[in-house]
C-alpha cells in the first residue's frame, strides 16, 4: 500500500494550516501520517555537517517509508514558512553526506498545501517546490491553496480545492496499483 506523509511546516502546530491539513486528511480512507516539524530539533544547514542535537536524518529515514510527501505551509510574505524552508534547505545533507537517503528521493511524489487568509496566491508561490522536485528527480503532484476566515474556519471553496487535490493523489495511487 502506498503511504502518504503530510509534513506540517508552521510556526503554530494548532493554527489555521493545521485546520487545513485536518480538512485535507478527511478525504483519505487509507492511513496518512502527520509529521509536525515543530516536534523535531532541526538545525540550520551546516556546510561542515556539524550538528549537535539534530533530528533531521532520523526524520528523513522515517519519511523515506512514504511514497507521497505533502508539504503544508502557511503563506508568509508570499513564500513558505521558515521552518519548512529550513527542512528543504537541509535536503543538501542528503545529497552531500547521506547520499543513500538522497537517492531515495527519486521514489517520492511531492505535493504542497498552502494556507492564508485570502483565496489569492501568487502564481510564483509553488515555483520553489516544483523546481526542487524536478532537481531532485521527485514527481510533482501540484499545489492546493486553502484559506480561512478570521475565526480559523476553512472556507467552503477552499474545501473544494483540498478535495480536488486529494482526489488527484488518490487517482494517481489507483493508477499505479
């Protein structure tokens, strides 16, 4: 069975992006696993590979058990969150120092969920994800954007976006089976 990992990269584990993730996860019958980056000690990339108390490699070893990675991020200043950017920057470790893991990235399909207070998102938002997936040899599933009210409710049209995105993943999984 192909497995889906959702990687939550938000400063708040219980914020609006988590609400969007929860809404997204309701569309799947088979198990999905949520990885909240706040639960891990992830140091910034170090060219000398000198990390004292870092969980990045252990996290990646776990993530390599999944066929699909869906990155979830709030939109901060027209871009992804800092914690998610750090997670992606650290892929350099997999290419330089832990190549046995880096090679496995080619087996992963990558998708993106974003969240903001508006249905508008610049077209360029998904470019870093799309280009990174291509560079790493990962399949790119696309991007779904959702928005919330000031009270943190996922808007109805955004729910439709999430449903379409999850359906495209389910259809891809079914066609591979």
